[in-house]
């Protein structure tokens, strides 16, 4: 995966933060409030974001590395059974162990009211900007896919898929069955 794409992804993250800075000033979010990370059912990522997380995971030492793998497998199973569960990367103190590279799904979330189990309350303009940014990320990752964090990391853990993706090859037929059953989106088809 070209360094250029990773750089561009960061620029998109930064641009979004700049665009919504005024809205976020009224956010009720505080460090350690992890409602979004526990109701992780909606944390969808692109393969571009996934490969960055995959690479970070490869640097984890044991036993953390195995623990994260097991937690991701549990997330995947819970998601397949339409259940929510805490994100594999959420630490016991409710902070994120991959905060600097967290995906856009996590960056776009904030709430002007304390959630207390409800959905976050976000400015409509920020929501629109976030949706536009998602499309831009999907366009940037045009030979990739989008889906739940546990599904995308599951695919990237497979050497054949990872190598194909890193070489910029686009062969959706290789994951057709998994893609259909797990709601995986083809970025180039949904990013317009
Ligand atoms: S990646 Fe980090 S910020 Fe995102 S849901 Fe997981 S713990 Fe929360």
C-alpha cells in the first residue's frame, strides 16, 4: 500500500476535524466515556484504515497480540449474531489503544448531549460532512472494501487477501460469499 494513500487519509481526517471544529466545541464527550466503543456495532472501516490497524497489531507483544486476536474473533461472532460488544481495542480504563490511528467511524462520533445509552446527538452539518468524508475515503481506497471493523480485519488477516490488496489488485469475486453474507461494500461501487 502506497505511503501516499496513508498520507492522504490523514489529510482527510485532519480536514474533517478542521471543518467540524466549531461544532465539536459543544461536545459533551470526555476522555474515558466509551459508549461509542462499547456499542461497536456501527464501527465500520475501509481496508485502507484496516491495513494500518493490522500493521499496528503486528507490533503488539504477547500476550496482548493473542488477546486482541481473540477479542476480534469474539466481536466478529457477536456481530454475526447481531449483538453489540466492546471494541477489541478498548482498554480497561476505557481509553483507546490505537487512538492515533483510530478509524474515521470513531473520529466522526461526538455528541452534544451525554448519551447515557442513547444514540449520540450530532449537528446535521457535521453529519453531512462526515458522510462526504466517508465517500472520499472510499474513493481513495478504490481497490478496497468497507465493512465492520472485525470483518475487515478478519479479511486482512488472511495472507492471500492482504497480499492482493497491498498489490492494488481488485478481485472481489475472491471474497464474494463472505462479502454477501457479511455486508461488505465494494468501495468503488459505493463511493460515488
Ligand atoms: S478503535 Fe478506539 S475509539 Fe474506535 S471504537 Fe475501538 S476503542 Fe473506541
